[in-house]
C-alpha cells in the first residue's frame, strides 16, 4: 500500500512534526514498506487464536509479600543523627 505525500503530510500534522520535502519523500517510502508488512500479516489465518498481550506466557518472578515483625524503635533510631523521644529529629526547612 503506497502512501501519498499528502497522507504523509497529514500524519506529520497529527503528530505535530515539521518535515522537510526530503523527509516527506523518505517517510513516504518507509511508511509504505511498513504498511506492506501489515498487509502480509493481515493475510494470515488467525481464526481460533485467542487474543493475547504477549507471545510468551508470563510468570511473576517476585515472591509474595509476607508480613514480618518490624524492628524495635531503638534499633531504628540507633544510627539517626538526631533523635528525640522516639522520633527522628530534623532541622527546620524554612524559606
């Protein structure tokens, strides 16, 4: 399926691209080749093939979250530069 220069200009306008005449000619050829590939794919018999998002089956490789007890507050605050009454103390950030 060969695209015309007008169709390439329309696509460029939709994509908000400014194309030179050289670019229009180049993209006219390249996009026509891409559309030819889609024509070949359109001829394939896909009857009975379920729609999928991926060609390969996917599995979750992460382990499930398991609740665990949290650390004691004294251990958490042990490396804090400033701590006050069981809380992190930070300098005031005022502009």
